[in-house]
């Protein structure tokens, strides 16, 4: 039984097979691959794209989905051996096993609470379901977002063809709140796996991503004779880039501090993706996972410009997830 938890443990060839199938599904969206299959989609956080594209995609393949919002189910405990005298009414040991008797696949969205990164970097909710469920699990975004990164790769391949040797500028961008690092981690993992040269642009060393993702990205890049460069110099990062991918995230070293102390300093607003920065690139494409605050993370001119892939990438979520579902539980 295989899960789709992170692209780290899927080979480049396997990921490319998923992308190739997604392209075929984009042309021919409906079939019976999931006929009679039932999926639970469990959300601990809001969603527009993920929720809709999974439900529609499962229906397109003849399957059935049930959406469970955490707010409408029992507060869940995931720590092994916990004495459950707090808020939680149910342990993942039961929740995962019970759901496994009803459905053929469980998909989970569970962002870290950013209270204790040393624990949260182990992805405890997802790990709890993997440990106790007896059906395949899909990660709909936790500390990584593998479905988003597949959609990003698909959009990049549609525009650029073979990605090997292309330069990706993965830029931190301003947002008032300290957001999750999942999409940035995933963009790094996916791009390096496909042989892209990745430049991570962030305001200072405190914004560098968790070392486990940095090391994995470096390892994947090295397998292609490529590298991961970290810079705080905007011009250096944008110069010659073929693709710009923007994401805002909070500093890992401030996790656990009161929220007031974790808000992003306004003097970092100049990281906004604008036409002036894009002019330094090799006519780069622009993308972002969405949702996106316009004229905060990127200007209207960039977002609405001819090189913007945001809607294409969002659409591709539907196609890549159908390929993943087919690979895990397809007939
Ligand atoms: C506002 C917010 O929390 N955005 C999330 C959404 C990621 C895509 N699902 C973030 O940027 O991490
Ligand atoms: N990009 C993405 O995952 O969007 P949602 O949060 O709306 O699902």
C-alpha cells in the first residue's frame, strides 16, 4: 500500500508518470477508474482549491467523497500515550481505524499550529493517520504540499518543456502574518527533483527553510549536477530566472513566541513581486499557490500579466490529484 505524503519518497520517474497521466486527464477528464471507491477528505484548515478539486476530481473518476471539517468532528489527540484530560475527545488511533472501515482512502489537511516546531516538523497528525489507518493517505497540505508542487511542475512543463537546467527563483514575499512554510518546502523539493537550479531568496538567514528540506533539495539538485543557492540579494535571485515562484512564510526561530512578536516587519514589504524585479529575469513565468493578497505579495501587473501561471497551476490541481488518486486506489 502506497501513500502520497511528500514527493520526497517518489522518484523523478514516478512523479513524471503522474504528470504525464495528469496531462492525459486534462484532455479526457472523465473515466471509471475510481468506480465504487470512497474517499474521506479531512480538513483542519480552510480551503477553496483543495476541497473543490478533490471532490470534483473524485466524482470525475466515478468515486465518492465525504468532506469532514475538523470543526464538525471530535477534537483529536495524536500523541501516543496521551492522558486525554484536555480538549480532545478522540484519539487518532480510533479515528483512523474507524474511517478505514468506511472509506478506501483518507486525505488530510493539517497545518502546523506553529507552537512547537521541533514536534510539528515531524508532521504528527499526518503521521498518526499513517500509523493507524489501513488505507492509503494523501497529504492535502501539512508541513509540505505535494499536490500543489505537482500542479506547479505541470504548469511549468506546459510552458517551459523540460525543466532540467532552468533557473527557479523561489522568493519569500511579504504577508503580515507568519504563514506556513509548506508550499515553499514543496516548491524546493519538486523543482530540484526535476533538475532545476533553485535560488531561494529571503530577507535574512532567519527565514531559511527547515534544514531537512534544504538538505533534501540540495541532494536532489546534486543528482542532476545542479544546486540550491540561498541569497538575500533581490537582483542576484531574479537575474536570469526562467520562473519566479512566490510564497510568504514565518521565521521558524520565532515559533512559540506570542503572535504579536511574530508578525512580519513592514519594512520587508519591498520583497513584493513587481514588474521591475521581473524585468531582471529571462522573461520568467510567475506563479503562486493561491490564495494571494494582491499588491502585497505581487502587483496586479505581474499577477494579470501574460507570464502569470496562477490560474493554470490552480486548474492543474484537479488533474494531478486525479493522477495521484488513480495511482493509489485506481482500478
Ligand atoms: C493565508 C494563508 O494561510 N495561506 C496559506 C495557504 C496555502 C495554500 N493552501 C499559506 O500561504 O500558507
Ligand atoms: N493552494 C491551495 O491549496 O489552495 P486552498 O488553500 O484554497 O485549498
